[in-house]
C-alpha cells in the first residue's frame, strides 16, 4: 500500500507501508505499574467556540478509557495529555473525573488516579501561598470526595508566587499532611510548560532534587510515588536512587522510557506516560514480555516506538497532545481530527507525515487501510 506524503523540503515522496500491526496480549500481566495518561475526544459539532469553550464527546472519551483498561493499563486522568491548562478547564476536568470514576467502577480491577492542580486559579490572580494552597485544596477535596486518588500536578500559580524552595516545601507539606490517601507527585519540566521554569524554587537541578527528596522523606507514608518528566534519563535515575523505601518512581520520560522501565539491575521505574495513550497495544505486548523475563522480546517491541515518541514530543514539547490525538484518529478511536482549543493546528503536515510513517514502522496502525485513507484526506486538506 502506497501513499504520497510531503517532505520538509517541499517535495512529495512516495511511502510504502511496511509495518505489521502488533497484536496486544489478552489478559496480560505486567511486572510494572503502568499508567497511561489519556486524551479527551472533542465534539466538533458542539464546539461553537473552540478556543474558549471546550466541548467533549463523552461517549468516545469513555470508550477510549475502556480500550486502555482492556489492555491492562491504569489511567492517569485529567492530566496534561487531556489538555489541562491548554484549552481544557477545571470545570470540564471535574466532569471528566466524575465520569471516568463511574466507568472505572464497572470494570473489574480498573485503576484510576486524577490530576489535582491549581489551574482554576490564574497565575496572575495568585498573590500569596495561601491562595495556591486553597486552590489545591479545592481540587483535592473534589477528587477525594469522589473516592479517588490524587496526582498532585505542578502549579503555574505556585511557580509565579514562590520565592524559593521553602515556599514549595510549605505548600507540599501542607497538602501531603492533610491528604486522605496516598498521593502521586508530578515534577513537570519547563519543556512541557514554560511557565514552570525554576520549579522547586531554583534553576539548579541538584538543589531542586534535594528539595523534592526532603519533602518525600517527610511524607513517605503519604507519597505513593513521583512522576518525573524532564526528558533526561540521568536525572530520573538520580531521583530514583534517593527515594525512600516504599516510594516508587513513575517515569514520565517520553524519550527514554524503555530503558528506565527495564531498569539497571538494581532499580527500575514504573510508568505514568502520555505516550502510552498512543502506543498502548505495543506497550501491552512489551510489558507482558518483560513480566515473563523476556527482555529481548521487550526491547524488540519497544525500540521502534522510541523514534515515534521522540517525534510526537519534539519541541515545542507542550504540543505533543496533537500527535496523540492524531494517532487515535488514524486508529479509528474517533471519527475526526479536531481538538479542544483547535490544538490540531499546533503541528504542521510534515510532522503528521512523520508520525504516520513511524507509527507504521512501530506496528501501531491497527487498520492500515483506514489509517492510509485518513492520512490521504489530511494531506489533501493541506494541499498535498
């Protein structure tokens, strides 16, 4: 099967699909905790004001969560992948969390954790640390009131108000000390959100690391784990090596996840990844191989997904959500390629052509005929 695709130099090139769709393993068992941060499906008909009023196709959004649960993944709900802070507001996130938790109760062994942040508080409106604490408390109270587990997301408002590491410690100490259950922390780098530059009160990684470790050590009984998203395997390993007993590392490194999940013989990372939304069938098969002790089989499946993930998460990294939703459309999980906030326009047609090729090579086009037809339609819309 051939398709004409655009090249960055303006040429048109013929590409012949070569990949064989990877079959996921039914009832797979994993030796790693694996959260997939899931995207939302927009409703293009109801979206009359795309930039400021999100409209969600709840049926398709929930159907995708069932797809992930069937493949053995836990779901990290209402996180960055669902466009929190990039078109998807807290009021919509509450509805998403409420619906997802209700769906989870219908699925045996389904697991779900939800993002608690401060995104309903504009950074410019935050004047004091108490403003930030109250915003966190509102979102924690909603999630815990619904019977859920909170993922404490990084806060733009805290980054704007805090004067140094002690201010971060005050906010995190307060929230962790009063949390009703165990919490997952999230260290999100500024490549994902430029407003988070200098998070933890400094720009020096070593100092930030000391701050984070000290917070976790004080609250080890309340911290299930920490997700670190810095796209730097060495930094993740440094933090992983310093975590107290019983606190786990969740890799959020969409560049280096296979090696971090496999581990170094002493320690390994679990996973809380946006890329798992897009590569779920292959990740399912790979994690099943790893659980069986078949490291070579794991590597063979995971390796082709890395160039794809690096393309989807290339700079400007915060627009990675477009590639995630593009793949969901290619694979028939939704009938359109429209996103909340019109974010599908954040990447160009050459980017999508690369994602298409790399998806094929990784065995991630479940129905190559459908994917090719949709890619041709997108190319035609772009004048190719």
